């Protein structure tokens, strides 16, 4: 695609997403109104526009990220992805009958995809091209500490509490854990951007050229990023309803696991591409910042958001993982702790992550 073509798409898609969402709402064509053919057409068109807009929005997020520099740039990309994921999960939670395990499956899928699939691909491809790659051990250790604490508190602990049914929190427990998650993530962001900023900067691993974006166009990118996010949030209800209705129509088993993995894969795809590209450019620390930062933000921000939606709407929320998923998640985090225990990684290190990732994908369909 030419530069002119990219420019037109970058400006047009966020505006198209917002226009499509407003048109659907204004026309009264909700997911429960109209003929099946009209609903399918609206859902398909909304899905296509939202899918393209996600890539365009994250392109604008990367432009802003290059301008503000690291590690602030990573946070821009992470917050954009988290906002998209939260909007889709909440929309699907509120559509139709209560779906108490969808948030759990989506968060679990995000953790598995980032910590095994994305990280593994970065390590394999980067290690194959550059033989050995440097990381900042203090930064990766901080990511892992936050990720382990958040995952155990939100996805494992509910299975063992006794106030309510296994896998669930009481309202007081849910509110307490949500507040702790936000506070822990806020403390992590403070350490990443202020107190221990040097632990998350690629140049601390080895000297690399730092790309910056010119002032011109950055403000437009920030505005289009905001407009695109609003459009995606408004279109999420149409897309969520279409996916859910299709699975119900075909009586698909393990629907929540499949939908959760699809949501996570959809919103993480552009971010994963950014991380792999950084690894191939021998900027592995930046790639890990993107991948692991997304996992931390997903739990630290998504769980409180869906918890608030559950408490306000009265819809049940099941967070505790089944035993097999909990074992697989602990394995993934344990492998990460071993992989990042030194300051060098190789392609073999990445292969271990990839093997765990394929195991996760296989068990979605053959539990």
C-alpha cells in the first residue's frame, strides 16, 4: 500500500467506525430487531469495520508512542488495547442471557496468548536472527511479580474462597480484590514511568537507535485514536451479539472458551505484530514490554471494569479457573520466570513457550 493509501485509511477508518456505530443506533437496527438477514448483514459489516479500525487505531497509538518515548509509549499502546477488550467483554456480558464466565475466559486467554504465544514467537524469531538477545532482568522480574500476584488473586483464589460458591467472589470480596488490582497496577505504572523507569528501557539492555515521530501529525494521531476507540466501543455490541448468536445457532460446545480466545486474539493481534517486529529489530525488551504489559493491564484494569459492571447490573461473575486451566496458567508463568532469570535469551527458550501455547490452543477444543 502506498503512503497516500495508508494516510487515507488512517484518517477514514476511525471516522467510518464512528459513523457506522451512530448510523446503526440512529436507525434503530439493534441486534434484536429486524429480519435475520438484516441482523447478519449489520453484524458482518460492523465486524469488518471494527476489525480494520483496530489495526488503524493501534497504528495511531504507535505513532503517539514513538513521540512520547519509552516506557510511556508502551503504556499508550497497552491502554488502547485494554480499552478495546473491556468494551467487547462488557458488551457481551450485557447481551442476552447472563454469561458469567466470559470475562474469565477472555482474561485467561490474554495471559496465555501473551506469556506463551507472543513471548515465545518473539524469542524464537529474534533468537534465530540474532542468536542471543539481551533483556533487562529487573524490568521483566517486575512484570512477572505483578502478573503472578494479579492472576492468582483474580483467577485462582475464587476457587478456594468459602463465602460463596466455588469460583465466585461475594460482592465485598469482588470489590476488595478489584480495588487491590487497580492499586497494584497503578503502583506498577508509577514504577515503570517514574521511580524505576530505567528498568524498562531498551537502551539499558544494549545500545539501539531510538526512533521518534515528528511533532507534525502526532496531534492528529491522538485525536483519531480517541475517535477510533469511541467507534470500536459502540460497534462492540453488534459484533459481540453476532458472534454469540452464531455459536448458539450452531450449538457449539466450549463456547465461552472459544469466544474468550477470539476476543483476546483479535485485540492482541496488532500488539503481537508490534512486539514481534521489535524482537526482529533486536529490541527484545521493548517487545516484552508490549506483551507482558498487556497481560498486566488486562487483569489490573479489565477485571475491575467487569466487576463493576457485574455489581451494578446484578449479573453473576465467575472468575475461578477450572483445575486444568489453572495448572496450565501456573506452568506458563513458571516458564516465564525461568526464561527471564538471566539477561540473555535464545530461540530454544522461545520454543518452550511455543509448546505451552500450542497445548493451550489444543485444550480449548479437546478439553
